[in-house]
C-alpha cells in the first residue's frame, strides 16, 4: 500500500536563519553540539558501562549501556549511529538523554570499525553486515531484560534499524517499535545524490572513510592490504574496490541492492515503525519515500526543513529529531 506520509510543517518550524539544509546538516555534527550533547547525557545522572557483544561467528561489537541508578526501567532502547559516526555522536547522546528522561535504559551500539573499535575484528565494515547487528541486538536483549525493547537509528543506522526490525521476530529479538531518522533507502540513489551535490559532503565522508581504512590496514595488514593509490580513489571507485576485495557480492549494483530498503522491502515489517525525513535532505532523495510500500502500522513524517539528520531548533542546538524519536518509541 502507499505510505502514510504526513506533511505537518507546524510540528517543526526552525527560525528562518536555520532553514538552510546545509547549515542544518553541518551544525548537527559540529564539535559545539557534541559538547552540549555530552553535557545533556551527563546531566541525567545515568551510569554508563562498556560491553563487548557477540555478533556471531566470532565477531565482537562494542557498545555503551546507560541507566539511571535507583530507577526501574520501563523499557530498553537500542540506538544505532550513522556511517562513520559512533556511539558518542551528538545525536546518539542527545537521544539517550531523551530516552533516559522517559524512564528507559539505553544501549548505544558501535558498528564494526566505528568508535575506535577497528581492533576487535579483522575484516572491514560494510553496509551488508546486518547479521552481526541482529546477533548483537539479541545479545543486548538477553543481558538487559527490561521490556519493551525498541530500536532507533540515524541515516545508515536508520537503514540498519529497519532491517533489524524486518528480521527481529525470526531472530528472537523481542522488538516492540522502531524509529528511523533520514534512513538510507536506496544506496545507489544516495550515491548519485552525493556525487551531484555540494562537494563538501563527499569530501567529508571520503576523508573519514580513508582514515578508517588506514587504521584498519595498520592493525590487520594481511587481511586489509592496499596501496596509496587505492586509498586516493573517489567514493564510487573505492566502494567498488571494497565490494570486489572484501565481499562475495560480485558487483557494486549487487552490494547496493544488498542493503536497499526501497520499494516494497519494508512491507513485511511486523512492528510499528516511524520514519522522520526532511524534504530538503541534501544526501538522501526525499521523493523516494513517496514510492515506498508500507504496512498499516508504519508512518512516514516528511517535514519541510531539517537537512540530513539535523532538525535543529535554535542556537542552543536542541534537536527536534531526538525528541521526536523518544516520543514515538515510548508512546503507549
């Protein structure tokens, strides 16, 4: 069926000076916002502990569990960051603070090779590694038994969150709700958007990915060997190198298809799902959300402003997206 797409502009109305999508996107990951996010999480009084999770087949994933002492949690929230983000990204800390304030305990997962975890596994991260995230989610659920369990993700993390929700029932993950902010739907279309968009988005991700690959090569030179010419490849060519050298998918098209959730792929969702998207997102084509086939319990909220995972509300860098996510996941 066609998606239930809401266009409620009144839900989020930033000041006029903050309605530029590029300003929203850049400020969302600024050092200033990261400091404010860390302070917001610290102000909750939550105690945070480090955990290594079983990702299956010998894979180890790292994450951070936060809970407020003396408070019996009403549920458990799993948070997933975007590509080249981490459990310490500003949106992850702000989301955790919002959920903790609503009585949930929170687990912030680092994907493989994110958040300084390159040493945990010899093989390189790629976006088709959903099985280890599902396995890790089951491990989280077994360690912290508060119910219900909910999951939220941003950008690529939103894509992972929705794919996790598709597999949750069959994998024994007791998932009750899912929320995704600006999720990657069609990776091929996202690549095209980045290639044709402002240069600084591609530069940002290429710089961060190259740094990640250099760290991986230094730790595991036998498994991750490449020369400097490979490292200097542009995003599409470097992704194609990854596919041919570090997956068995055979082609870039097959790789993109392997983690696409476009078209009718979300139709099998068995839990209520909420998706927040900005019409002016400079990275992910907003028009693709109108072409989704979704079950009745899934709702897309498409707002006029917000950029890519921004949705900032003013100079203090408070975020509508984090508050929206917490409200959707804790309703009822």
